[in-house]
């Protein structure tokens, strides 16, 4: 599972759904979105500060900032905040 190799140890409940969503990102974006939302609803939201702590800092010491440029990091953080605002945690 390309982009989600750090999930099994830290967030095993999200790992399966993340891989399923990743596989559908280009062939069925709507299904991908539904699976992502479902995973967030079941598992809660992700605080943006988590992207600058382990396991993300295991990939790069700066976390998200070490992987993406400033513009991409801003886009990821804004998107995550919007998702968190729209998720109705069960």
C-alpha cells in the first residue's frame, strides 16, 4: 500500500480502508471519497499537529513540511481542516 505504509502500526483500523480508497482514487474518485469519509467518521478526526509528530516524522524529521513544499503543505492542512469540520463523529 504505497502511501500508507506507516499506518499498520500506528492506526491499524484505518490501514485497510486507506488502501482501498487509494486503489480507487483514479478509477472511482467518488467511491474513494466515500471510503475516506467513512474511515474518518468511524475513527474520528486527525488533528493537523499530528502531521508533525511520529510516525510522520519517521518519514522526515520535519513531518509534513519535509515531504511537501509550502504550497502543498498549506493545501493538505486546509483540506484536512475542512474534512475535520464536516465529519460527524459517531
